């Protein structure tokens, strides 16, 4: 027995036993309604209506009781939908997010500020870690959203929504030799200096290392850290040339550091926000996604809510031009 069959049954009754009128009200075909009524009667082993030729003549005693109970069932269905709608639009609850330091320090503050102004009664929990640590939190079912870059193989249990692109930047002290080159910095140039950059992922080949390897270069990485601010500290100490995510360039850094564009030297990276396939996304959760990734349209957001696999998500955003984050005074623009 299907809810659709009960819906058709009640529509027939409410339209004076006229199947054609019921079909028109339901925006479906008359044969389709007749077929579902027949299947329902066959499953129940009951005749719900008396017949006059091909028309319905009246309701049988058994039909009266089935119809009464069908009304109760469909009323409860409406109550459940109403309850779900109320829950969806409720403005109280919790939102737990796991992300990297770079996202938490340089991208999320403005997003969270706006989110808090809209939903002051929602409790926010922000956890920081490497991609592997975030994946562990996902496995333990401790978070609602994960925000990270790449590493899709670590998050096969999540649906990943592409949010923006970013390139790397080179940070050096003021008047460093690299700032005096009258051309674009190359990987060969960088290989001449000790480098300070992020901790490499344990889950696979680093795109930074791979870029050097493809040129037959072996970079001298003397220090790694998860925190871009730590990397900057050691660049200021003269330990080496820093390579960080473009978002990690802060305007205050320009007092004693210079940023050199590294677009094209390394593969462009894509940051995503992910949630579980079975997650119930409430209104405030969807709003957070759209605040974090404002390029998402209302239609895409609704489709994202009902997505069942990563293929659906990838197809949904296949032709969407993601914004490009560039760092200091970042005004996100669509990537070329």
C-alpha cells in the first residue's frame, strides 16, 4: 500500500466519485488513477466502490471504513510535514564545524560574524585540525560540517560542495632577493632557498612537492607547520622563504613582509564544505553554506539539500565558476 494510493482514493471521494475530475485535481491522468485504485483494492482484497459500468456508483461499507482510516493517515502525513517544516525553520540548535587553521583564521571570521547576527540562539562549535584529523571527527560523527581543501579520498562518507579556489603566495622579508627579480619567480628560483610551508598531508603526495618533482627539483623544506601564522613567524626570523595559501596573507603582514604571487607555479586548490549523506540540513545550516559559498544559487542550495551522492553534487556545480580568494583585502571574484 502506498500513500499515493490513499491520496488518490480520497481525491475520488472528494470529487463525487468522478475519477476524471479527481485526476484533473491531482494533475495526473485518469487511467493512472484508475490503475492505482484497482491495485489498492486487489491488495486489500476489498471492493471499495460499487460500479455502474465503467463509473463508480457508490461506496461500499468496507470502503467507508477504509476511507475514514485513510483520512486519518493522510492527516498524520500532513502533521509530519508540518513538524518537519517547523524543525527545518527553527532558529535554535547547534552547528559543529571542523576545519583547518587557515580557514578558521582567515576565511571564517566574517562568515561566523554574519551567521551569529542572523542566528544568535544557535551554538557554534569550531574544531581545527589537519585533513586527517578532520576525517577522524567525521568518522566519529562529531561534526555537522567539514571544511577542507582537496583530500577527497579521505571524505568518501561526505557530500562535498565546492566553495572557492585559491593559489599559493610566497612570503619573504622586505627587500629579499626574490623581490628584486625583474620577472616572475620560478620554481628554480625557489629551489635555491630554504622553504617554510605547511605540514604535508600523510594521505598522499603533496601538490607542492609534486610541482617541484615534475621539474626535477628537490626543494629544501626546512620547517613545516599547520598554522600560517607560525610559518610567518619563522619567515620573519630569516629561517626561510614562506609558501602559504593566498588567503593567509594579512594586510598587516605588509609592514615587514612582502607577498609574491605564485599563481601558476603550483596547482590551483579548491576548498569545499561537506556534510553527511544522511544529514538533516536545517534552515540555519543551509544559510551557513550559502554564507561560506555565496555563489550558490537558491536552486542549487535546494538541490544540495536533497543530494544523495557526490555525482549529483559534481554535476550540479559542473558549470559554476567558483570565486577565487586572493588574500589581503580579498574581494572574491569569479575564477577565470
